[in-house]
């Protein structure tokens, strides 16, 4: 019986690996408000929180060029990501997937900020959706969401790469601003993600594994 079940596990493993290597995420930004110089960043209306971005905003994470989030961390975000708060993103050395080994994990991320921008003392709402790459591992970020006031959310977040999205933000935003971030590892899962909309893929694979293990 074990010989019959073994091919099933191999198939599941192939599905898992294929999904990690070909992960697609939405990459875009939405910005409702003005910067200190009175200008408004280029943005995409369909990227707004609560909406599903346009199909053409879905990208293959393995085709993008990345930059380190901060020195010493093996995480990255696409070079095109604005990085309005952590300016070190722009100065770091670019990383391409082909420069890493085959053990590279991708995840989708969506972050939001809604509150007072200190430079203008006006309310600004932002949404960022993008890919995150971590070389030297096959483990994607967990399907997880955090939501709190900006002054408190960094203490809640357990994953360094997710915390990096808000590092330096308190210097630009009022601490009472509403902040949120979600990570997931299913195609385009950062399209309209919330705390209840985690990857169903993980649940399906876990269920199948539990079922077939009864025959071993």
C-alpha cells in the first residue's frame, strides 16, 4: 500500500515546489493625499485597499529584480517598490533571482497606512502590494496579517521582513495612524487579502497529507 501512496506524495511535493517557483503577486501602489512638496505620487486606483487590482498588475515574482530591505538581511523587494520610508532600499545592491541558488522563496505582501502625514498634517491613505524574495530558503512567509496603530504594530510583527515595511514610518506619520500588513503564498493572494483570507492552498495540502497518511 505504501508503494501506491508514494507517487501521490511525490505529486503533492511537485505541486508545492511549482507553486513556490512560479508565484504571482500584484505589484502596485495606491496613494490618496499629497506629499510635503504638494505633489501626489504616481499610483493605481485599482490598488486601493478593498479593491482587486487590474490583471495586468499581476507579476511573476521570479522575473523581478530585488533590493535588500536593510543591511544583513537576506530579504528583498522589487526595485520598482517605492520604499518611501526605508530609504536604504534605494541605496542597496540589486539582487536578481538568477544570482541566488535554487533555494529561493517568494511571498506576496500587502501593506496599508491610513493617518496623518506629519509633513503636511493632512490625512493620507496608502496601499502597497508587491512580492518579497528570500534567498537560501524554500520557506515562504506565513499566511498572516497584522493590524494596529503605527506606534504599536512593530511590537506585534514577528517576521523581520514584514516589520521592515514600517521601519522609519513613525518619522513621517503620526503614531496613531492605522497600519496593516499581510503576507501569503498563493498566486495573487494579495489582491483583496484580509485576516480571514489566508491561503487555501496550504489547507488543501495539509488535508490531503492527513488523509493519505492513514494508509501508510
